[in-house]
């Protein structure tokens, strides 16, 4: 059995965006989605195994390759 790599960094992105009015993680920020920019910045700052906690499965499309995903519904 393969043991998964330990997670060393967590990106929390499961908020409801209720005050924002739409999916904040998908909003444009300098030509990239907010979630994409945050995930790339985290990976650059901490080149270790990362976990993204998301609200919607479709948000996983905004992540760079290599992120573990957990859904918080």
C-alpha cells in the first residue's frame, strides 16, 4: 500500500463568498483566478506537499497540478 506524502502546507479556500456576491476564488486577479494565484504563491513560498480545502469540486480546476484536495461542504 502506498502511503501518501505528509501535508506540510494548507490553503484554506472553502469560504462561501456571501459578502462578495460570487465565487471569490474564481474572480480575476491580475489575469489569474484568486485561487490560482494563492496556490502558486504558496507553492513558491513552501515547495512542500500542499492541501487545498475547497467548497466546490469545480474549484479544483483552478489549482496547479500536485495539490491534494479536501472538500468542505
